[in-house]
């Protein structure tokens, strides 16, 4: 099953009490817990580096190139990461939010 995921930082707009100001994304990536998931990563504009430290994942997103990595979530919950490249203007703190759901 393929799903397209785009991350847009909310940057303090629409953030409620208890949420992360620079960590909340426009929509989470939903992944199953206890199942190895394969991610295909690319970029539409500039170089990005998809980084999710709690899951030991860091993969580059290069325009015109398809990279892959696998993710295994051992417990349900919310996992936060961000782009760890200096991508350019209006690309600061591009958040990545992964929600692990029990199968």
C-alpha cells in the first residue's frame, strides 16, 4: 500500500496547550506497531534528511531519486523527528510526526 506524506510545520498557528510548537506537523504518518514498514523517500524541491531518532531512522530525500528504509515500531505512541538538513528558506524545522497504532 502506498501513501503520500507531506510535512508542513504549523509554526505556532493552531497549536493547543500540551502540543509541541515546532514538533507538530500538518498530518501524522500512521504506521502499525509490530510490523516492519518500508518507506520510500523522495523530495519534490530540495535536499531533505528524514530523521526520526526514536526509531533509529535517518534517510536522505533527494529530488529525482528514490531512497528506501525500513521502520519497526515496537510500541504504540507518537514519535517526533524533523528534517536535519539546511534546506533553504521556509524550510526551517520541518517536523515529522509518526503515530504508532496497534494492529
